[in-house]
C-alpha cells in the first residue's frame, strides 16, 4: 500500500503446519530486522488442535510485546485473508487468483536490478568522460591536438556502442515483461500503458533514462567536437598568421636597410635591384596574406568562438600588407630620386671636368688673332651658361625638391662641386675680360695663369653671395641645361685647333682627390650639423613669433572681433597653449646660447644640460595639444583664421604652425645624434651624449604624460603611484585561482587587449577605447580596468608556448595575468624594469627593517 510518498507493507505468515515456537521466532525476527514500514502482519495460525491451543495461549501472553512492535492479526482460515487483501493479490494456495512463480520472480527481479545497475554505471561513465574532457589541459602543438581529437572520437564511438547495447538489453527485458493477451507495441518514445505491471514500468523508466542520457551525450559531444575543431582551426590560423608576420617584418627590415642616401651611383643601382627582388618576394607573401585573411573570414562566418581574435588578426594582416606595399612603393620612389640625385651630381662633376679641361686647353699664345679670341670667348660664354645653374644652386633645398633627406657627406660633396664651379667661373670671367680686350684692339697679349686644382678649391667664395639670389634654377633644371648644351659645346670644342695639355688633367685628378679627403673630415661634417642646428633654431623662433603676432595677438584686436565666432574669443589660451612661454625661452635664452656654440661645438652638450628643466614646458604644451586641435577642427573654416593667413601670406594653415613645437622637440634628438656621430673623441663628447639622453628622456616623458592624461575612470590621483616607467599595448589572459588553466577556460584563446602602465608603485591595466574621428589615432583614450600594487606583485619570466609571454601574478598567485608582448625585445625591457622596481622595494624593506631593529636595540640598551 502507498500513502503519499511512503510505502506500507502487509506480511502474510502461513504457519498452518508449524508450531507456536516457530511462529514466535519468526515474529521476533520480523520485529527486529524488517526494514520497511509495516501495515499489518497477517498470521495463519497452526491448524492442529494442540498447536492452535498453544498458539492462542502463547499469543495471549505475548500479545502486548508483539503489538507494541508489530500490528499482528491472527487468522483462523484462508478465507479470513479476503477480509484484508483482495483475491487478485493472493495466490491460489491462499484463496486468490494471482498466478505467481517465486523462482520466476527472482529471475525477473535480478534481471531488473542488474539492468538498473548497468544504467547507473553507464551514467557514471558518461559523466566521467565529460569531466575528463573538461579538465584535460590542451597541448600547444597541432600534431598533439589532432592526436587527442582522434583518441576522443574513438572513445565516443565506444561509449555509443555501449549505450546501444544497454538499450537493446532493456528492450528485450521490457518485451519479456509484457502482459499476455494485451496488445502493447513499444513506441519510440516508450509510452506508458495503464495495463502494464510495475516491473514493466520500472524497466520502461530506466530505458527512458538511457534514451535521455544518449540524447544529452550526443548534444554534449556535438558541441565539444565543434569547439575542439574550432580550437584546432584557430591554432592553424594563428600559426599561419605568426609565420606571415615574421616574413613581413623580415621584408620590412630588409627594405629599411635600403634607405641610406650615401654611396655612389653603382651602389644605388644595386639597392634598386635588391628592392625589385624584395618586391617580387612580397607579391608571393601578399598572396599568402590574402589567403589567410580569406580563411579567417570563413572561420568568422561559421560563428567561430574566437571571432574577435580572428577579426583582429585579419585586420592586422591587412594593416601589415598595406604597410609593406606602401613602404616598398615609397622606397622605390625614394631610391629613384636618390638615383636621379646621384646622376645629377655626376653630371655636376662632369661640368667641373669640362670647365677644368677648357681652362687647361686655353693657352693665350694660341689665340693671337681676333677670330681665335672670339671663338674662345664664345666657348667660355657657352660654358658659363651651362655652369651657372649649378653654381647658384643651394644644396639645402635638395631635400625639398627630391623629398630625400641628404646625408652630411652628400651635402659636402655638392658644396665641393659647387665651390669648384664658382672658382672656375671666376677665372673664366677674368679670361672673358682679357679675350674681349683682345678682340677690341690688337694689344700685347695678356698672360693668363691657369691655377692648380688646389687653388680652385682653396679660394673659397661665399656660397650665398647676393648676386646668386633669385636665379630661379632648380638642380634638376640645371642638369637639363647642362645635358642639352654639353653636346653642342663639345662639338664646338672639337673644331678648335688647340693643343691639349694632358699633364694638367693628371695633376687636377690627384689634387681633386686629396682636396675631397680634406673637406670630408669630421670637422666639416660636425660644423655642418651645428650650422643646421643653429639655422633651424632661428627659423623656429621666427615662426613662433609670426604665429603669436599674426594669430594670437590678433584675437585681441577689436577690428578682428567681427570675424571671430563668439565662442572662439575666450579660447586663446587653449588654442595656443603655452606657446608664448616656449617662444620667450627660445628667443631670450636658448637661441643665444646655441649661437655662442658656433665656434665651439663642445659647448652644445652643456647648453642643453643646463636648461633641461626648462624643456619640461613642452610636456605642458603637448598635453594641451588634443584640446587645441579640437578647437581648431571646430573653427578652422572661420573667416578670422583665413584673414590672418592671408595677411601673413602663409601657404599653410595655423594647424601646421601649432605643430611646430612638437616637431622641434623631436628634431633636437635627430640633430644631436648626427652631431654625436661626428664628435667621437672630441672635447665635450660625454656631455653631448648626456644631452642626447636628456632629450630622449624628455620625449619619453612627454609621450607617457600624453597617455596618462587619457586614462578615464581611475578613482584617485595617478601621480600618487609614482613616476611612470613604461607604457605599452599587450594581449592579456587572466585567471583567478592557482593551478593550470583547463580546457574549459576557453577564454584563454581569446585574449583581452590591454594597455599597461608601469609605475613605481603599481601596474595599471586599461582598455583602449575605440573612437572615431580625426585625431583619434594620435590621441588615444583609455578606460581604467584594474590596478596591482607593486608590493604584492610577482613575475614569471617564461610561459610555455610563446617566448613573448610572461606572467604577472598578484597576492600569492590568487590572480594570474599572462601577458604577451608585441616582440621579445619589448618583453625583456618590461621584465628588466619590473625586476628593478621589485629589487628596489626589497632593498627598501630590508633597510627599514634594519633601521627599526637597531633603533629598538638602542632603546633597549638605553633602558
């Protein structure tokens, strides 16, 4: 019987052929050992008169004991059972109609219990397999991953076979339990039938459980297999990506080595040939990149779990491909211009050769007649017409004409050629005067002396004399004129019947070689860079003054107020920042100090070092630059700025001049590097090197401050974290417990992109915010995410699988951050700085402990 969820049992004891003592023992055992909830114990008492009498007497004296423990009812006959139990639940020997065989029941019960145990073991096997899949740590190489996939697939098919066998066993058992005479077809859903007995229902329930387990297992395996296949695809995609990145970086490094403008014409040709080979190699590489990007798009379209990472990698490949194409294209243009520049320089040398040859061949005694003198005079005029553009050309403008930054060596070569041409021109002008006198009157010939090449170079005529200003020739035009006139000039030369003096050319070549060796000395190069530093400083100060006077001061001009939008009128300090302070420093102090170094290059280093604190004003200017650009972007089209630009006759807008301080502070380190290059072993070398380090530190400080002010969401003052040591972008994986990362933590395949700021007292994790609009790349924005105090930070320098990775762990590895640097050099630099900070902290703690110990000891001693 059932009452709610409790089952109650009724026990029938057939003791018609037994004795009272046997009955009593049975009742005692039932009272002590029966595990269930008893409803009744029905006893068919012994049928013999003597035993029935003993039973009645014994039960009467023991009734209280039994009734306290068991609800016992003594029955005299089988018919009395029908009062308590329906005849359908009784076997024929007890007066019922139930067909029952105990041995068969035992067999069925064993079969059912064995099947239930098999189902339970099957469930445990499936659960164990699922746990094993979730907890197993995945390898870091593709062959091992493929091997694991094959083994797991084999295990899956074995378990599927086991489930099929168990289902077949259950269906056979279910069929054997069907009630005879009842047409009961077992459906696919194993529906219950009201006519089926309890055992059938039990087996049917177990089969339903097996069916549900199989469906859940298939669903789990399908998801797991999909994720594992995607994991393998991601590994192959990442491997292809890393190989491509390495190859692209190799090509970029190779093409960067071709940027030097020095060398001769043959070396430049060799560089162009190398670039063409690099271009051919890049085409194959770009085709591979396009294939990998297409593969990434296919993975993304199939809803890969690492969609963000794949899209990021595709974007990186596109970016690197564009960089490679643009760099090779720009290098081809640059090398073409360098080649043209060397070609033109060669033509200038030829012009020198022609001039010196002409001087050597024009001996005055050969031209005694008026006709010969007129031919010589015409020849000189033709040469001067060709040579004049070369003579009047300013080498400093070459970098603007050809978009090539000239090396000091090339500038010296051009200046040397220009100087020789100038001296040749001076001699020819003297000869012109002599020949004109000769053609005007037959006078005694004037004796001309052809100077040696040393005299030509030694007599230095100023390069930028007033008579050379405004000629209007570019170097390219000069060479065109020279190439055009050289053929006809040589043809005229061949018609002149003069004697060629061969010794003069030999003497000229030897003198020219020694002269160039002298002019290419380190002193000339050093003075050239120093002159460029001072000249560009003067231009810089003049430009700042122009901007402050022509724009900033005009914002206070009442006559210009109508041209200004009302909201712009009070934005002067934001638009120009502290440019006035920068101008005052350079105009009143720094420019004069640099000019004092004109004849003493060794003073340049101290000049920068003595004023290194003043240069911190550039940090303030750069920090204000984003706000300044926002105002300019908003009001750049207003009539006020256009009118100011018109008055100043500037080709460029105000924004180009507002960028000058940023460009100037960057230019200092380039010029100091060049100056240091030609000052090795000279007086003041160490101070110059220290000045360069100071400027580089300033640039780093300015750059770091620009990033720090872009951090949003940090509660507190970032300056309290100490000096910013480094900052940079990294890929970060995170965990919050000890132990290895398991396969179930699939987030580790999808790193977070974080910008890390290393301070003296903390490491700050930020996320770079993606913002659209002009200037978003130059001025980033960051959202604060996390901060780790350095006094609880530790590092693990090597992480399995990638030599760019390292671990930053916090609070005894309760929080672990796997950090991947862009390259190994960046990783090693960060590890060096973090180790340095941790070492300083340890030394500080050790010093504090010793100080406290000795102070305590001295106090105790005093007492």
